[in-house]
C-alpha cells in the first residue's frame, strides 16, 4: 500500500489576517463589545492569511443556512474536481482508474453527496465505490487515508482517492459571540486536498503505509464538534483539547509503534494536523519533539489556517513535494478530532 500523490486546491479569494479582522469588525458591528480581544486572538493563532469561498463582502449578504450551504455545494464541487485532477495527474493516472472515492467534509451537507456529483462532473467510473463521511472533522483526513489503506489491502490491484473539502468560512455564526467562535473566526480557512492510495499490485511508488491505528477516548464527545440548529453549525471547541492531547497522544503513539517493533526515536518525519498553536505545542510536548520537527505543520498553518480534515493532507503534500525524507525514513501521520479520537498512520518513505 502506497501513498502515490497529494494535491490541494483553494478558492480564488485570499485575504490577509488584518483584512479578515477588519471585515469581522464590520460583520459583528455593535455585538463585538471588545474588538481588541478579537484582534489579540487573531494575532495569536499564527495565521498570516486564509482563502475564502466567497468575496469577503458577500458574507454580509448571507441570511440563511440554506444560502450558505448552496455556496458550499457549488464550491465543494469545484475544489473537489481540481484537487482530484491534480492528484491523479501527479500519479500518472486517469480519473477512470479510481476504484474507490472516500469523501469527507464537516462544513456542509449534500444528498446526493459531493462524491456522487463528481462522478457526473468528472466522468469517473460508474462502478466506483463511494464512501462519503461526515462528522469526523479534523481527524478525517488521517482517517480517510487509513480507510483507503483498508480498501486497497482488500483490493491490492486498485487505487483509492481520499478527498477532503472544508469551507469553514461558510459556517461562521453571526449571533454567536462565544470565545470558541471568536477563536474559530481567526483560525479556520477554506480549501480542499486529495490523496491517491494504491494497492501493492498497482506498481505505483510513494511512501509505504505500514499500519494504521484508531483510538477513541470515551466520554469526550463534548470537547469538539457542532451544535446544529436551524441557523447552521455552531462551533464546539473546548479549551481542554490541548491538555487531552498532552495526556493521551504520546502513549497512543508509543503503543502503536511498539506493536511494529519501533519507537518514537525511530521516526524521522512527522506529518501532523495543523490544529492551532496550542494544539501543535501540545503535540510537540506529548511526543517529546522540538517545534522545528513540526515545521511543515507550522508553515501550513501560517499560510492557510486550519482547514479541518484537509489540513493533514495539505501538510502531507508539503512534505511530499518540498521536504521529502530520505528513502527508508520512518514517518508518522496523525490527526485528532471530534469524538474525541485520534488516527495514526505509520509510513516508510
């Protein structure tokens, strides 16, 4: 099982953090009692700018969740097609070579799901196996790779694609002045990423997937996710998440690697979900790493913000294209998210 390629795609609208802060001041108006708090939060999330699905002034015109979700469907199709096309071309494949398509998002809904719409739009095989996934949030990129690995283990002559599309700007709640929403308004951005995973009989090369591990933490479902109402998705984001990562992640990784006869000392490449500064700092502390060892994640966070499920796939793309480890290097790809849970993928470069 090999990861053959990874590719990202973004909307055309990109804004600096300063421009986004100014727009949010206008967006919230008198509801924002202390603009200096929002400015401080935006400054501390380590993000320089983000892509948005719509021109920045158009968010003031959105009145209903339905309107926002219609934009989500349109943009998800566009970015999904672009990301898959780029990943397939990089792998030297044709779109009809895809045997299974795993689609994930937590920022909008559609039935038929986006993967079905892309079959018509892109001319994918009518026998393709579709697996739409909703609700996994930030962990879904890593989970998608793990589930695709399961698929090509069963069908070693086939290729699977994981597509993550997250349009976080379309979930912003105008009436929600909670700290979680204020932080999210400065941290999350829009984008998509696709990854090609090939079975062992395909003759395609890339980092080898050695094994995967899923870990669920009981009674933590209130730590992250959405409260869903007629107004759409309202963010749930507990300040206890970094502490949970410090407490759990190191031991989970140790046990996973030990089952492979390995340890953290053997890992030379880390592909980690961008999260945010506190999440990345907690990750480094849990794994006994220097922040420099997570430089790819820090740099992706700075450029595009947290893209939820797409983030770890964007970091993977960065490492594959610009920071590729020496052949034989052991790598670990990981993300955590709603549940609360973690997904771990051991790689050999």
